[in-house]
């Protein structure tokens, strides 16, 4: 465990990085509009081709849901940048692009922006968990649970639940109501407006192409895109040497830099995910447009070594379920069991000696 001086030096370094990368936050409006067009137009074209192909065979049409899902993920990342006010100088421009794209990503813009802002403000804070993150218990918290609650947590953290049931629940059900925003009417207006827009898209598609043909393309695209999106969100903070601290030792810049991963994806996947894998840069300053985060790594290559993982490395994170406060790393249930047994023996030994 680092001593207090080391932790302070790391925090200062993280604050310095926050100031350095802030120079990249100015958007290029022409570039922003271009990025929107080269994402939305191909998505619309692929969907149209898929629906037309249903007249010649369902399988050919269904295959097109894979590239469609890729463009839909990218559209969500554009909405994400709008939520941070990163794509345009004007807040109104960011908000309206965010609202419109939210109809296609099934994500109500205003309420999502609010919850996602809380995530950025509290990432890595053990005392402020539950703001737009994957539920994560510490080893000691898990140890204190009853057998039934341990089973529920194990089920929740199982990959089939996280990336199978989870995306469907979040995007198709949870986001249809502003469940975490009961204060005031604005969240309800925004969510219901998005729902009306989604209903209009579905109704139009059914009228033009038929119920079966429309849903055969629309639903798989959304399910695949939502699964990819949830995986990306998971891998951005759920890796072995991420950063979680209790309030006295927690600082936002340090958590942003060391608690967010650099998911070093192949170039084509980096394009479809709009550089969201450079997540430590994004958390250092969320106002940086996604097309400029790569400039930060180009100019400051030392940031490449912080939280870096490849596509292959990321698969190993699936076994990590609990945060070990003492070792400051995520561990598997099996390793947590060994730790709990060892600490129980240490406690028993201490009592015996006393």
C-alpha cells in the first residue's frame, strides 16, 4: 500500500494531467457535423437495405444487423459526447442532437446526462457507489452478507446476467421511466418525449415494411448494440488495478486517471466505439470531443501505459467481482474466499495470543 506522501504525489500528477488535456477540449464544428453524418447516414442505409432484403430471405437481412449495431454504438457515443457538451460550442446544439439520437439509442438524453454526470463526479469513491456504475462490493462487504444475498450478488455479476439480461433490462425497460429522478417533472417530460419518438419510429417502420420484417432487423440491432455498449462501460472501470478509495483518500482526478482504463482496441473497433476506450483521457476532461482524445495520446505517449489493456486482456476481467480494499485490486470470488479465510485465521490467532 502506498504511503500518504506517494498518494499525494499521484493526486498532484493527476491534477496536472487534467490541466494539460483541457487544452484539447475545443470542438471543431465542421468535424462534429461530419462525424454525425458519417455515422447516421450509413446506419440509415444499412437498415433500409436490410428491410428491403427481407423480401429475398431473412438470413441475408439479419446479417446486416451486425454492422448496423456497430454504427448504432457509434451514434450512442455521439450522444454521450453531447451530454458532456463536447461536440458543439452551443449547449442547445449539443442538447438537440443528444435528444434526437436518444430516440434511436433508446436512451432519454436529459435523465441519462444527469446520472452520467454523477458517475463522473463520483467514480472510484467507495462511499458514493451506485451512480451509473456496475454494482461492486468489497471483500469485507461480501463476507458480511447472508448466503442468500451472496447468491444474488453472484447472479448479478455473472456474465450471462450482466451482458445478457442486463442490456435488455437497461435499454428496453429501465430507461423507459425516470426511476432515479423523482424530483420535478422535467425528467418525466424528457423520458416520455423520447418514448414518443421511439413509438413513432416503430410505427413508421411497421407501416413501411411490415411488423415481422421491421422487428426482425430493429430488435436484434438494438440488442447487439446494447450488449456492446454495456461491455464497454464495464471494461472502462472493472479491471484488476483500477482505483477505489474511501472518502478521506479519494480525489476525483486520481480516480479519473487511475480508475479508468485505456482499452487499446484495433483501429476499426476504435473508430466504431468513437475512441471511448481512451477512457482515462475522457475522465480527465469529459469536454474533449471523442475525435480529439487520440491527439492527447499522440502528444503525450506516457499516458499509454496507464490502465492499458488489449482486447485479449479484457476477457480476463470477467472473473473479477470484488474489490479488495487492502490489496487495492479487484479479485475473483475464489481469491476472495482465500482472503476471507486467511483473515479469519489471522483474527482467530490474534484472539488466541491475547
